[in-house]
């Protein structure tokens, strides 16, 4: 499932980058969520999950707040893809995992283990790799010699 998620996330960023020049970020967000909803509802029904109807309870307020925050976040990603490469956007998306770990520690008092620490370090290194290449290129070819 991690591989499927990686393919889906990478495809979503790449296609969003390709379409971000022609369509608004809000439209692309809506379209992406529609596809996610359709595929998830099919899988959910196939595996027999319980479908909870809407009710006026506090849990639904949290769900709606989460949805709105996610929508704003995805809109920001789509908007930002106009100014960055899709590969950089995909790498920055991995920070979601790092922030989730941080929030898990702060909010839920979860503890770190060596696997989580190593995984977090690998994610941060993967995000930094393109910048290391730029720094190395700048040292080899200083601005004064790049004419």
C-alpha cells in the first residue's frame, strides 16, 4: 500500500504541476478530491467498512475543519507548483510525515524509536539533496565566472 500511495502521490503532484498553468488551484484541488473520494468510496464499500451518516455531533465539526485545512494546504501546494519543479514539490510533500511525527509527540505524547529517527533523517536528507547539488555547483562555478 505504501508503494501504491507513493505512485498516487507522485502522480498527483506531477499532473497538478502539468495542469497548474491552465487551471486554477481551487479547480485542481476539487478535481483531485473528487477522484480521491470516488476511489476511496469504492474501496471502502468493497472491503465492507461501515459508512457513517452525517450528524450534528462534535466529531463532524472536527472532520469539516480537517477537510478545510487540507483543502487550503493542497491549494497552496498547487499554487506553489507554478514556481517550483514537480520533483521538489514531491520531496517537500514528504515533510508531512516529519510534521506528523512531531505532532504525535506533542499532542499524543508518542515516543520516538530508532526506526522513526532514521526515517526522519532520511526524509530530511532526501529533501536537502537538490539544494546540496546547487551549493556544490555554485562552489565549482562561482557567479563571477558564470558568464
